[in-house]
C-alpha cells in the first residue's frame, strides 16, 4: 500500500493527483493526437527546412503552440530544440524534462494508420506515441499540474523538446554547444525506476575491399541503424540454375523472377536493435538464404557470411570486440543495414557496450577482424557510456517514489538503449516504461505494438501512472540539492 509519508512530504495527496489526471485524460489524448498526426522522421542533413526537415520543424512548432495555449513561456532554439517553462525565479536552478519529437520511419505492415492515431481497448496507437511523443505530453501536463495548483517550486521546471534523437542526437550536440543546461535533467525515454547507466556506443560500417560478383545487382536493407529490420532484399542476375535454386526458398523468404532478374526478399520482425532477441533480423535471413542455397558465388558468400557470424550471438565475437562487466553484462552488437556502394558491399552495425568499458580498444580490434574478413571499417560513432550514482539523493528519492506508487521493489538499472541523458550533465533516464498487463488478445499481431514496431502503441494506463510518479517525484526532489 502507499505510505502516507510520500504524500505529506510531497505537498500533495495521491488520490487528488489521480483525480486530476483522470479529468485531464481527454485533453491528454487530444494533444497527443495533434503531434502524432505529424510525420516527424528526422533528416540529418535536410536541405529544405533545416536542420532536420519539415516534419520535425512542424511538430516542434505544434508542440510549442500547445504550450502557449496553456499559458506557458516557450522558446525555439534555432529549430533544434524547443523549451516550455514553468515560472521560477531567474536565479533558481532548474529541473529539466527532456523528450524527443522525432520518430523512426513507419515502415510497412501496419494494420492501423501510423499517422492517423487510434484509441482502442485502452491503447493509443500511432508512430512515435510511445517513443517519445507521449513523454512530451507527459512533461506538458506535469507543468500544467504545477500551474493549475499554483505550486511555488524552489527550482525552475522546464520541458525540453528535441528533434533528432533517433538519428544521432545532433539536436543536442547543437544545443549543448550554444545554450545553458538545467542543473538536473530527467529523460522519460526508458523505464522506471532510475536508469543509472547507459551503455556506450560503437557503430561502424564494413566496406568490402573488393567489388561484388556480377550476379549481385542490388541489395538493400535499411529500417534504421537502431532497428532490427523486418525486410531485406537482393536482386540477382537471372540464370536457369539460379532460378531453380531460388524457387526452392520458402517463407519467410520469397523469390520472384522479374525479367532477367531474380528478386529475393526476406521478411523478419522489427524490434529495437539493442534487444535483438525481441525480433527476427531479416538481414540475417537474407544472407543465410543467399549463402546456403549458393545463389551467389564463393567470394560473395565469404562477404555475406560475415552477417550471420556477427548476428549469431550479438556479442561482438566475430569482430573481436567481446567485453562484459558485472553491472551491464556483455556487449550487444548487431548488423542491421546493408547496401551496395560503387560495387562494394556495405554492412552497417550498431553496438551497445558495458558501462565500464569505455577504454576498450574497439576500433583497433574491429579493424583487424574486419580485414581478415575482407572488409575495411569506417567508424560512424564511438560514444562513451554514461553512469549516474544510484545513491545520489535525487536517484534514491525517485526510486523510492516509484516503489511506493507502482508498488514494486525494482531498483536502479543499466540499459542498452541510449537516451539524451548521455549527452547531458547531471542527468539520467527515468520512466516511463513499467510492468503492466499485456494487450488484449488479438489487438496486435506478433512483432507489432511496441516502440519501433508497426502499430506502435502505448497504454493510456501507462501515461496515467507515469504522471503520478513524475508529479509526486518532482515535488519531493524539489526540496533537495539537485546538483551533482
């Protein structure tokens, strides 16, 4: 049961907070619908509507407009980041809540419309609703609760809105370089309670040292670097022998003759690339089919064989970068992208390495392993891991708040995914994931309904409970020294 202490010390009682949230749920759904109607896939090098394209600019403007409608002061920092602020004295340190408004591409296979939001059986369904637009609306209604109840906080309370989290966090790179940060930052882009550690990133492309054989005309697989792909394609030159072999392929692989070509398509199940076991990697399926059926020549099979080798256990063994620690377990490394460039094969992989392994020689060891497999390597990202002391008073207070409101004993944790917290000072991810009953049977097909998947959704109950935790938690930590 909920103890009285949190409510008395937090200056508010939970039943009243719950009633306020219930009364606001129609407004929350309305506002979430407004921003989920906008397709906001970031274009990292947008030539029109810079810096990240029209969708990201439109959704930022819409969210700031919603903030203005609710009587808050809003700022647009050069279309990279927006801010909605709750009144505080200018000299007060601020608590920042960070959400991102950009989304991953919708992909194929949706049963619901990705940008025409649906509410069904207690679930809000639209691309980006869980990751991470609901957190933007969550932040707005935290501010709104404080405003409507005339609560005078010791710290400022600010909602920050990013526009390029999914494509490299270039929005935050720009903001951090040009504008001041709040004293403490909370990032609702993870799970409850406190995420005290985020693994580091080692991402790269493997580029074949020789051109591919002439029978390989085209390959493509790109659902985003951080997504287990649900589709991968290869186009081969037609020959009678090759077509006879391809015709023997069966689901989840399809083969089709198109003129003087053979089109091979592998179908998988999408998931976040930091959780490869949750999906089925179509890129691996394609490579295995091409190799085992000998649809490509021996040299190409050597190149394509690196894909299942990398993805066999997702622990970096194939590239000689296996590492682990007691806090976060082994590295997670997954090949998710494939293309041809000037006749050469290009394999893109991402990895999340343990929080204590920032000094591991990833680039040096992977380069040697890649050369042995016939590839050069191009490092695209090498970012250090982040760690926040779980014994910090703020972390302890928020963990206890979660335990009391959500009625469980979960403690701080380390995660494979990356959030804005890794780019900020004195920051950690906090919510909004939590243990809830599964969706009603039949609402979603397997591989559907979660973030980065078709039919992305979020339970309305999760939004309600997360608001309870955040409102009570901020009221409690407002009385603490929030500095490192």
